[in-house]
C-alpha cells in the first residue's frame, strides 16, 4: 500500500512540475543593469547570452552572481560607465528591453 502511495505522490509531483515548467521554460532573458551618473541620469544596459537563450528560472537563480560578474566586467572594461553607480539589476526579457528608460 505504501508503494502505491509513493508512486502516486511521485506522479502527482511530476505532473505539477510539468505544468509549471512552461512558465519558466521560455528563453530570452538577460541581466538588465541600470547605472546612474552624478546628475541622476540612468543608463540601462542589458547583458545576455549570445542567442538570448537563458530562461527566467536560470536568470532568477543566478541574478546575484551574474550582477557581480557583469559589474566587475563593466568597471574593468567599459570606461563609458566610469563614475557611474549601479542602482538596480533585474532579469529582463531580451526582445523588449527598454534601453531608453528613466
């Protein structure tokens, strides 16, 4: 009897995960980072995989790590951001990221 319950529980969990997966399975997310200059003007920048294939779940799970990684890269290599402060980072959809916000 307990084997049947365990099997049913496993099937129920697998079915639940399969239903929830399409919400997170869509690709096309990157890390949107917003830098503010001394005057308060915000410059949005998007960092993503070459084909924009990162899904939302991966992005959310790796947001803190990727924000730190890209921030170090910006400080070391992208001098147009010298003197700017990172004010926000988020998971952003690649195909409709607003590069002109704020």
